[in-house]
């Protein structure tokens, strides 16, 4: 995502206007009176807000033009619903709405498909959570949310997990003036432990001590994944002989390891 380019969706970002608080108030009053031109000026005058928000999503691999357009939808919703009588700055009100619109877009375009019913449960759970936070001034537990929704807690957890956005293994999570630490650095890998590495070396060394037929049978069976019948056909002996030789080879291999 390149946020340094001058034009996004045909908009010259270097020439976007900045509205003063008094001008914003004047335009909002006109919007409430049905002035469409004032609404357009408010949208154009707050596009820098959209640009600042979409920078938070610059590691998602999405086209900046798409995010900008979605962010503009959030901006328009904020303009249409903003109440001048509330003692809050427009940017404070608009930013969460723009972020919410972008997150909905990312969820709906998630390459991991989630069923509609599961998404509905998750979104309902988030609404219930917000309601309980406002009511009790604390974060509710999953059990409290489940009780409010009259559903098993396991279903709530599964639904919330399903709508989590995927994250790249190469996304940096820490950077301290040196090499960054990526997500993949924090994930254990049972296949690449020192113990498995040493065992692999031991097996290779032990294989060298087997005779050629034993080595061939174990290679075909366990490295190439062939059945005993396929091995028998390839080397020209019976399956019973392959089975007997395989057992002997494995016995020798364990002794050498």
C-alpha cells in the first residue's frame, strides 16, 4: 500500500482543504437544513481524516483506493449522524465510524469464509458486550454475554474467533532499532526443534550402515510413501519378502540409532 502518492481515487490529496471549527459548525447547520452543497464541502473538507485512518491498515495488503472509498462511506455516515448539541469534536465522533466501516469491509472480504449465522452471532455478542460495558463500567465475561444472549458460552467463543482477521506470519510485532520480531518468531514449531534435527541426523547416519536392499526398501516405504505391494513390484520380490526385510531393516536401524 502506497500512501505517499498524490492521487487516491482521482483526489489530489496534497490539495485537500482544512476546515476551521467555525466553518465546520456553519456547514453542519446548513446540512441539517438540507443543503447538499454544504454536505459535499464537509465531506471534501474531512478527507484528510480518512487518509489518517487508512494508514492504520497499511499492512493488510488491500488497495489504498478501496480502503479510501470505504473510509469515505464511514465519513458520510458520521456527517449524517453527527449532533452539534453533543459536546464532542467531529473528528472524535467520526474516526470510530470510519474505522468500523473499514473493519466491516475487511471482514466481509476476508479470504477465510465465515457463515452468515456465525457472523450474526458474533456481531450480536459484540453489541451485547458494549451494552454490558456501559451498564456495569467493566469488561463482561464470556459467561455474562452468553447468559444475556441465552446461548452456550462455547458458541459465543467460536463465533468471535471466526470473525478474527487473519494476520501475516511476517507482520512485525516489535522493533527496537534493530531487526524486527515477526509473528512467526513467536510461534513454536514442533517440526524444527533441536531434538528432531538431531534425530534426523541420527537416522541418516544409521541408514548408511544398512545394506543396499534394506536401504532401498526403507527409502521407498518411508521417504517416498509407497506400499509394500508397490515396493515388491519395483524390486521384483513378493510382498511377504518385502514385509520380512522391512521388519529386519527397521530392527537394524533402531540398533544403530
